[in-house]
C-alpha cells in the first residue's frame, strides 16, 4: 500500500492543477484517474486563457505531462471505495490500494446521472451497497451499471440479496457475473412508483423492482462518495469557498461540485483546494 | 465616444478571459488596459494548468493575441473615472471616452496599497476628490500619486482647495502641476494622528496634513471604483458568487477581489463573470 500526504482522484484540469500546487507546496501527492472525462468530447477549446486553440485530448495530455514533469506519480486506476483508515483514508482502486491523509475529489461529472431515479432516492434508490444492501435483502433488487464500480458494488450485494438484476442501460458488461444474476441490457426509460420505487421500464419491458443501486459510475464515478456521507446538492458535491466538503480531510473541485463546467473554473478550484489542503496538512 | 455592450477594464488573465467568453457569447465587448500588472513580475509561471512553463510577459502577450484573434478591440489607456450614463456607464480614459451597459473590473492589485493610510479612511483619508474635496476646502491637504489618475483627481481638488501638496512617494511626476501646488517627492514613512489624520512623515520631514487623497492608482487603480460606492473589504472589491458587485451592471474579478492571487483563479473569475454578464445583457 502506497502512502501519501494527499491523493487526488481524477487527473483532468482540476486534479492536475491541485496536484501541481500541492507538489510545489512540498507535499507528497499522487494523481489517480481513469479517463480524460469531459475533455475527451472537446474537439477544440478556444476559451482557456493563454492557449488560443487546443483539443481536449491535447490539453489533457499537456496536463499529465506537466504533473509527470514535477515527478508526481500518475496512476491509471478506477477508484471504487474510500474508507476511514488509522491515519486518514484508505482508497481502493481496482488495481491499487492507497492511504492518504487527505483526499481531493476531482471527479468530473458523470455522463449518466440517472436524474430519472433521483426522486426515488431513499425510497428504493440507493448509491451505497454497503450502507443499504441489508434493507433490500428480501426484495427484487436492481443494480445499474456495467463497469468496475458496479462489479465492486455487486460483490457486496450478492452476499445479501438473492434476487438481483443487473441493468446495463444499453452498455456492454465489462465482466461476467455469476449465473444466478439476471442481466438486462436495454436502455432504461423510466423509474416508476407512487410512494416508493415499484418498477423500472426499459425500451421493451417493465420489471418489478423495489430496490435499486445506482453504480453506473461512468466518467465521474462520484457515486462512491455517498458512502462517506457527503453533503450533496443534486448530483454535485457541496463544498465551502475553500473547497472543503463536510468531511474533514476530503476536498472537492471541478465539475463534480457544479457551477461553471469549464476548464478555467476547474483549474482554479484545484489551485484553491491545494491551498487549503496544504494548510490542513501543516496542522 | 465608442459604445459597447461591455467594457472590460484590465487586460490581464481575468480581463482577457472575461472578454473572450463575452465575445463568444455574441456580445460587443472591448478590452482596455494600461500595463501587464502583476504578471510583469513573474519570471516563470509553472503552476498554470496546460502550460508547463511561461514567463508572465509571454503569458500576457498570448492573452492579448488571443483577444485580438477574436477581433476584440484591445485599447491601451488608463481609466480615470466611471460615471452613470443614460444607457449604462460612461467610462473615461486619459485618451478615450467609452459608454457601456456593463463594466467589468479586472484591475489586478495595486502595488501601493497605502495600508499605512487605511486606518485614517473617513477621518482624513479619502479616495474620491469629487466626493470629499469640499470637506477639506480650508485644510492643508495632500494628494498622493504621480500619474494620470492623480492628475485627474488634482484637477478636481485645485478648484476647491487652496493649500495642496502632492506627495509622489518617491516617484517622478508624469506632468507639470500649476505653480501654487507644493510637491514632495520623498517616500512616505507614516501617517500620523490620534483620532484623525494630523501629519504625514516622509524620509526626512513631517508635514502637517489634515486631508489626504489617495490617487496613486498604480497597477490596479481600483481607487476610482470608490467613487461609485462599491462595497469593499479592505482594498478588495466585494462580489457575490457570480462576480457581481453591489452596483447593478458592474462586475469584478481577479486579484482586485482578493482570494487566491493566482492566474488560474483570475481566469476562472473572468469566465464566471462573463456568464453572469451575458445573462444580465440578455434581460
């Protein structure tokens, strides 16, 4: 297990900016990310000060090289959980385990927000298998997702809930689940129910479902953040002006905290967060 | 007189970022500035996302070219006043007069803040000749500054106050004042007085002074902002999260609003301001 002063999750503009500042403040920092997030969709960025025109991919690569040029470890991995540890936090990826005194969340925004599901949060819809799996142990339960994060949540639920259906929402599964797990690969059209979740409708069917775990976690993957009890505003993580979340030692910035979803604002969030993280580490 | 939707005062990172966004939002915007401000002191910037290493001067020039590349008029001038006009604001420079529905202040920070003087604000020290000149008409009065902005303030005071002394604070005067004006070119060491301003001490003398107008306006030149009744926090302009000042149609960002005095934060402020200015202009 690698130990750091700070681990920055997400290596887009916010994450790299934060890591660069932290490194230059003299802290032992590590960058972990899994893809270039929203930058991958930007063919040409022409509104970022100091650079007339650049593709999202090129800007992303410039950022990664900038971090590497300062000897910041840049690790490709998908983080699936953050837990309290003896000396800060234990951060688990699919291939690595890290410990860090401080966690910076620079997660970007999830492509699949499941706003459809949001009205059933707490009345059928959950974002945390560990927290809520037990409540649905005798119910027909869905888990939504197709990748590594879903696999991680599924492993928790399998031990608790016998009747499980994976909804991939139109995506291909990245792994083969156990045979007793049902799989629905169609896109989800609606979540239904009067006072609580009762069913999920896909393109050609409606399934009786009373419990549903959102574990799509694509692009942003903020879902796991709910495990620790973050204050959220819709799908955005709530921070104060110093980029502190409500949990000591955990900071957030960039698109995952909302506001202007632009490179410039993400970069600034990262710099501001680094300043407050540095103060926190020096205490 | 040139009319614009928005005039951005200051063409450093915040100003250019704001103007670029406004232009791309389809607004008729103009950039006015007088120097490269704090960037001129940065030999090498290595913590701005996407650019490994660049001098402050090179980054400044990149920004100016970026604005020009979008056909934004970039005008070299020192703004000396902002006044309410029929259709927004009248903005006077030493060589130009502009009108604009919206003013964005991206002024940077003043090199000479005269923190020494701040405890006498309202009890001898003023930032506005037009507002406060009359109160000192029978007193020994100082005006601090050496450049165009001071000249502008002096023209107001000359008509009101017979006993005037210019304190250049060690700088050379950029113009020749009338003969009845006294001139002190030494650096100021302290402002003195128990309950109100009584004297100013320079390197080799103490001068009896009861009224003092701060018009140094170097680099930032936020001083004139006080004319309009901005809410200030110390020397910083107070804005809300959308970069609005307390005066409708006037916005501010970058170093002149305080917080992290870094390029990244200034650029973000400019982008956020542009978004709210655009909303305001569309109403």
